[in-house]
């Protein structure tokens, strides 16, 4: 079986490899009549594209998107929307060593074990380059949920976390780390640059909030909103952990401390006094902001020698040449936002199909 499609009603599939001629996405189930052009997608891709600072991979890709189908006279037709992004700066020769030996921490061996064959040029489908397609699809999803505000930021790099008391949303777009804490961003410059000069890499934590999600989206048990979000985030390359709301910290609380107390609200809806659950209860949105945290591992392609084995099973060491992110989690911010949008667009349409309404 091949699993390259995500979603139930609003569905998307990505295609292409890191060093192939192009990558892209096909979005299906998008409602007709929505205004859509390349200009609606490009700003999100520009946030993710490589080479924007010395703290990301120096691969130079414009990441310009083309809409090949599903749009006529500037509006979605209800048919599949095909999106394409050309690859223009591949250097496949940098991966000659990877053809013969596995990168520990990467998917090289796992792909070989499954398929008996793999595209070693940048990792093929296991490359973080695939996430550009998700960001393009996520831009379409945002049009389906225009009243939902989604934004993410990096809250930790290499174990160095922001101070929540210094949180300033306006700072997120003012530094290369998507960091809301100016002091942390200043520290991270030296931290990430040090790892880059050492030929190593660092992990990161990305946090994301979606406000304006109405109560009722989601489903009990087998299609829980939080399980759909967890699956979406875990599908992102290099992600190794997801927390909804307080996540693992909830296990250290007493019941009365973990509860989200409610009082009557002026609009007739409950007014919550806390949000430990991250805006989801029983798999269904409560109307509070959806909150989650995503952990990105350090980039596996590094210049530090690491023990490995060859495809023939011989002991070896590998140094991965080429251009790689010293902290892949930095460019994970727009990807996390995209996956949040894709899940919420799907959940909106699922809710409407069962319960009616807009």
C-alpha cells in the first residue's frame, strides 16, 4: 500500500523528490468559487523557502508556484487543484557517499529496508524539501477557513527556550528564527551559527495557535480533532513529538488544576478560565484557541563523522556533504501552520456534512 493522501473531505497529496525536476501538490475537495491565484500562495512559500539567511540551507530555490488546474477566471472550480514548484538548484553529486552508506538518523536505511531501492539524492521523498508542497496546499486550505487565525513560532532551539514574559508577536517576523522573544533570538544567532560552523545541527520546538475555531468541529473517538492534528504534525519530516494543550505537563497536575473552569459568558456561551486542554475536549473543539507544540529533531545530514554501515553491511563512517539546515525546525514554522490549516479545513467540511451550517 502507498499512503500519499491526507484528509477525508478536503484532501491533498504531494508528489516529487528533492532532486527531481519539480515537486507539487494536488488538492481535492476544495469548495468551488473561492478566489485563488499564485499570489495567494506565494507569500507562504516565501516564508519557508531556503537560502533566506545563514541559519538555513544555502540551496537557492525561488519556490515559485504554478497553478496547473482547478482554477478558472480566478476562482476554484471544485475540481482537483494541481500545484507545481520547480526544482532549480539541485546538486546531486553532493550525495555520492550517501548512495553507498546510510545516514544515521535519516530515513536512508528505513527506505531501503521497505523498498529495496531508494532515491539517495537528498533523500528523495524523505527530504524536508517535500514540505514546500504542504505549504502550497495549506495556502489553499486557509481560504476555506478565513475566520480562523493561525500563527506559529519557534519557542526553543537546542534546549534554549524563550521567556514567555518576553513574548511579543510582532517580533516573529523581525528575525530569522520566527522567535517572539528578542533576547532569545539574539542568543540563538550564536547558538545556531556555532552548530553550523561545527558542521552539526540543533533541534527545535515550534508552537502553534489557531484562534476562531468554533465549538463543535471534530468528532469523538476515531476522528478526534487532536488525533488528526497529531497525525498531521507527526507526518512532517523531522518531527518526533507533538503535544496538545499542556501535553505531558498535564500528567503532573491534579484534577482541579488540569480542569478548564467555565463561567457564564456575556454572549450566552461558556467563558473558560483556563485552556489546559488546548481548545479540544473529547476530540471536539471547545471554541477556545487550539494550542499545540511540535518537536523537531536535529538535522541528520551533518559534517561531523558518524558511525554507520554500507549497503553491503560493512562498518563505515559517513560525513554528509552538501547544503543543509543547521536547524530544520526554523523553517518548520510555516509547515506547522500549513498542516494546522489543512486539518481545520477538512474538519470544517466534515462538520458541515454531518451537522449542516456554514
